[in-house]
C-alpha cells in the first residue's frame, strides 16, 4: 500500500507541475517527503498531495524540501581558485566574453559568486550570467539578495567589502551585482536548454538524481556548451566516463567539451 501511495503521489505531482519525481533517487526522496508530511500532520502521500493543492505555502515547502536549498558563497574555495586562475583566463583568451549559466542556482549564492569573480576580469557591464532554479521561492530569495553572515565565510574579504552592505543581522548584495544576473524558473529534467554557453555551473544537485536522469542531463549540458566550454560540477559529482558526453577533464570537477 505504501509504495502504491507514493507512486500515485509521483503521478499526481507530475500532472500538476511537470516535475517527474521518478527521476530522483527514490529512497532519499521518499524519506525526505515522509518526514515533511508527518511533521505537517498528514498520514500519507494522498492526504499530503490534497493539502498541497489547497495550501500554496505547503507546496512551496515541498519544493524547498525536494530541492535542498543549501548554499554558500564560494563553496569549496579551492575549486573557485581553479576557476579564477585557470578556467576563466582560458575562456577569455578564446572569446573575450563569457556566456555563463548557473543551473539549480538555489538562493543565489552561486551566481552572485560568479559575478563577483568575473568582476576581477571585466567591467560588470560585460558580464552575462543566467541563473535558474525549479523553486520559485528560492529565486525570490535570490532576487532579494539578503544573506546571513555564515554564508559568506568562504567569500574573499575584498569582494565582501566591495559588493555587500551590512543590514544587521544580514548582509545585502549590492544592486550593481544584482543587475548582471537574469534569474528565471527552470525544470532541468523537462525544459530545453539555451545553447553556446562558455561555462555551465551545476553543483551539488546531480547527487539527488537517478543514473538515468544524470546521463540525460550530462548529454543536455554538453549540447548546451560550445566546443571548449566547461561544465563545473560539485565536489561529490565526479563524471567517471566523461568521453561518452563529449567531455574531457580539464581539472578536478571541471569538464571541457571536446
């Protein structure tokens, strides 16, 4: 009965939203959502779905729980060092301007980190970053640009002083950085991707997908990059057979399209 309840929930969510939960790792997803519906006083997935259709805030909480909006600025700093010292200079040498996409951007820490890093190489007016996420609540927070001090612990101090202002107890990102990023809603698994990107950053989201979904996404990311473009993935998301997606390793967790 429990499996039937969850399978019906998957089907109903897909019909309502276009989100296909069957492409996410089942045990992880089921555990997370069971915890949420129990906490909210529902007895099963059927009653939980009914509640979601009547309470927009419950639906938003479902999206938050499903997408795990946890992020920090310059997460895994050593990888951002590689991006600054090796990847960006090579891309700029080839093209002069970088078309960049932050996929599954959560609450905005990643695309804002990219914008600040690019500002070390070019005027803000020349920076082109698109940032997408499935969760409209996360996008709304990203556009607001207010962050707790702990999310800035790995950010370079000179960039913090230049691009943030204190609004105790929070830090607010400045308007000039906000302006260079285009935020929009996107379902990675269902929507088409724009093409000819120089850099795609998609970190710490692939771990939630099934192997079949990962295969499909890596192929879509590859098609969305120009030859020589780079996919930057999370620190637990090494691609073990990059050649099957027309990638070759350029550095740890950086894959160059052949």
